[in-house]
């Protein structure tokens, strides 16, 4: 059932402020409006109701009988709405933070670092949403995320760049017995390849093209639809995988993987902190974004 009649919300807010302050001027200052804007809002509300709400006198502002009755109900309803809104935002801001990221970011980058954020914010209840496609998520699905972007964020999202893209082949130390290959030599090896639903990440074919092999044909490959699986296959010696700088660095640092070739490539993309543009950013999301920036700077 449709709720009707409902007056314009801005007019109700202006009316409540004018009642509380007993002045259009002070109400305007509180709401960052002009006095004439408040007057227009009140006039609009009076036309909607068909009743006068204020008696305008030279040095005072008094409510009419209808205005007094209306003010009591409007104040009660707006205060109640504000209280429940604050409660919902506080719960989300202080106890729950939804973080979205791709499977590669979740396994290779976020998981090894997450303990440091939890130490800073022990009261924050984290919820991870792992989805390789940012385009598949809506603005209500998460508070903040970390994604690889090549062409900027989708409509409705804001973003801050964390890392530039640099992509190079990596493999287990024993796979090539510490030999260094040329880009052409890679075509004779087993290449671990992602079946890319997002269509943004750099592929083996594009990597070869950027390294002077536009007609390259891959002879042997293993495909998977999630990047962490390919990384595990590489660690276990099944082939060579493309590694993204910063994502793959922990595996290099721990000696699980080594560069298979000195060449690298980039499409100009990078990893970004991403968040809904229009939503009010609560404290936990802001802290997490700052933490992402700090982690990127430290790396």
C-alpha cells in the first residue's frame, strides 16, 4: 500500500530546524542554506498542507495551532529516523566491514597482511566477498574493495591507485633448474593460463606480443578459472605462470617462485582501493582504505 500523502523531506527538515531555533536565519545557518531558501521550503510545505504554520511577526516567529501540532509529530518522526539511521551506521561502522576483492588479491596479498589490520582494529568484524569481477558487484555489496583496474572504476565507484602493473613469468626454482629463458623459449614450456572472465588482466598472448612475438603459438598449457590455483600449480612445478608484481612478491621472497625470464610487460593498469562513490563512508571503511594505502607505500 502506497504511503500518502507525504510532504517533501527537505521542507520537513527546514521546518523542524526553524521550529527548534525559532528563527529562519539560524535554521539557515545550521543547514548551510540561505534565509530565502528556508522561507521557500516553509512556503512549499504550507502550500502542500493548505495551512499556515507560522505567524511571522517583525521580531519573532510563532507557531500557529496547526503548526504546533505538526511540529511535535515532525520532530518525533525525524528524531526517530535519525536515531535508527545512526544505530544502523554505527553497527556497520564499528562492528562490520565488508571487503571485496578478487581471489588472487584475497589469497596472495590480503591474507598475509590481514593480521596487521586486525591488530589495529580488533573490534572490527570483517566479512570478505571474493569475486573476480568488480563489474558483477553493486554499490550495496561491499564497503571497500581492492581490484585490478585497467580503465578506471565502473560507474558509481571511486578509486585510489595503490600499485602499478608489472607482469613477468615465474616458476618453481627446480622447474628450470635456475636457467633464465628468453621470451621465445617460453613457447616450448607449459604455460599456466587463466580463463579470464573479467577480460582486463594481461594474457600470455598479449605478454608475448609486447615482447616482440605477435604471432606466438602456445604449445602446452594448463588452464584454470582462478589465479591462485595457477600459482599453486607453478609452486608445485607444473609450469610457468604470469606473476603480477606486489601480488607475487611474497612467493618470490619466500623462495617458492623465481623469475623465469627477465622480460616484463604492462597494459598500464594497476591495483586500486575501490569504494561506492555516493554512500556515506563510515569509520571502519575509511580506516581500511588508509591501511591499504599504508601497506602499498610500505611495499
